[in-house]
């Protein structure tokens, strides 16, 4: 027996073993899935008829086995087509060498195909182009359904045996069993690498769906609770002449306080943060390491600590004011805007800096005339993200500003309310009218943050398009 025949026999033996596993696993999966259906019918639906459960189990077994065999047959046909395609490519890997005495017109087609043409050097070969496949096949759906039924049976058995009353615990055990059974099914149809890829994909999509569902639930909850009280008078009235049980009233004083405090904090933060980012990225002097360490440390500073710092330094000597709340927001905004601006500056192509330096421009002029205009959209996005980070903070304003029910347009004299404090005070009230006002204020705050993030996304997309044209 030659070496080529031996090498051909090894894949045949592996294919036979794989086919043997494929004959056993669909039967086992169908049996487990049918058992899951039977347990669900007995425990969840309350169907205690032995004949009905037996018939349902048998029908489920036949249906699952039929679908598994059908999908396995489709997978085998795809594999055979790819194998034939691969054998043809291997046979054509070594074309005969062209004879120098023959003219190009007399060369065989295989040799002409192996010799690249000067005009077609940049063209991508047909066999090298990626093949587009369906992300979710029918076999994936069948395996997912079978794994779901088997995992449901396992979770129900655990609930019965261990008498678990927690729905969350049952769902967690079901999810773990689902991943394990799904991994086994995909591994027996394909290989371990494909099975691991499928399981990781399921995990990623599961957590993404969970996070999205929680976010949507939170937004809808605030929307339905705050929408009934949302009216034009909510933006034109305050709580100075409204009692806890009186209708009407609004958040005019809180909206004015929020805009003034966040505006003052933005005016203070923007030049300091951008200059610090330029120093860290463009100049990179001796103090770049310590400055970056301080900025990173400030990123994890609790908001209540910022409020206590301002209270100790400013409030104890000058009293509560909107300016004190602004300074507390400055401490929270500064690291966010600085780090984001530094990352934006790193995306600027080095060729722009090299061109400016080659023309003899100093570093300060290069940063002012080349780097900053190019990164303007990204820097605006960094500022908007910093504003959105600070606009919903309650703890620092509660310590440094304390809030008020009347409209105070002066951020320097007297306490000044803002939307986070407005919501926090009214939500804790035992009166239903006050609670509804608090949810309406929360809705206004969510809308304001949503508008800021939409603006940041639009500005970022515009900056990316501009940066792509520069490159």
C-alpha cells in the first residue's frame, strides 16, 4: 500500500467514526428532548394522564429525531461539496512548468492560469474570496430547540428534587444546561472549535439581549410613570406655591439650576481638560506619567467624596450655592473629558504632525492650527459625554447645594435646586402627587441625557467621516 492510499484511508476512518457518533447523538438528543416535553406536560401544564403523556413523548421523539436527521443530511451534503471543491484545488496546486520554447498561445490553460498577467496582479483570485454563509442555519435552530427542551427537563428535575422555589435559580440552571447540551450537539455535528464558537456566540447574544431588555424596561417604566404629569406648565412653574396634595406645579427652578450648574462646570472643565490632554499626548513631558495617574485615580472617585470636598472647602465658609454644586461637578467631569480627549488626539494621523514639523511650525502652533481643528468633532463628543456623566449626579449636589423649592437664578447666592435633587426629594415623599412629579422630572432628565447622546453620536460620525477624508 502506498503512502497516498494510506493518507486517504485515515480520513475515511475518521469520517466513519464521525458518522457513528452522528447516528447515536440524534437518538440520544431526541430521547432527552422527548423526556423534557413529558416532564413539562406533567409539571407545568398539569397533564397527569399517563396515556396522553406517553403519546406526547413518542410524537416529540419522532419529530425531534426527524428534524435532527434532516439537518444532519443537509450538513453532510454541504461538507461533501466543500470536500470535492478542496480536492480539485489540491489537484491544481502544482501546474506543469511552462516550456520556454512555446508561445503563450500554445501553453495549456492550467499553465496560463498559473502565470499572472501584469494587468491582473491586483485582482483578487476567485478561490481566495470569502464565501458568505448564513449566520443562523436550520440545523442551529433545531439544535437550539432540542437543547432548550433537554435543559428544561434538567431544570425541572432539579426543582422537584431540591424543592427550589426561586424562579431565578431555575432559569440559571436551565441556561447552564442549555449551553452544555448545545455544545455537545454542535460538537458531534461539526467539531469542538465550531461548538465553542457557537456557545460563545449564544452567551454574547444572551447577555446583550438581557442588558437591552433591562434598559428598555427602565426607560418604559419612567416613561409610563412620568408621562401623565408632563405638560407645558411643568416647565413654567415651580413648587413655591404648591402643596404636597395640590395639583399643578413644575420643575422650572430645577431645570434652571441644572442648566446653570452644568454650564458653569463645562466652562471650567473644557479648557483644563483639553490642555491636559494636549500635554499628555502632544508634549508628553516629564510630568505626563504622574498627571495621567492622577486623572485615572480621579475617574474612580466616588461622587459623594467630591461633594464632601467642596462642602469642607467652600460651603462651610460661604454657605450653600449653585456654584458649590458646579465645583463638585467639575471634579467628576474633569477626568472623563481629559481621558476621552486624549484618546481622540491619539487617532489623529501622525503624517499631519510630521508635515507641520517639516514646514518649521512650532509645537504650540501645530497643536492650535492642525491637531485641534482635525480633532474638533471628537473633542466636542468628549465634552458632551462629560456633561452627560455629571448631569445626573445627586450625591455631590445634595451635600454642596442642598436644593430649594423656589426659583433662584443666581448660582452664587443661596441654595439652588437641580433635576437630580428634584427627583430624589419627591420620589421619597409618601404623597402620590409628589411621586408623580418626581417621575415626570426623571422623564425630563432622561430626555435631556438622550438628546445629549444623540448629539454626541452625530458629531462623532461627522468627525469620523472628516478624519477618513484626511487620511
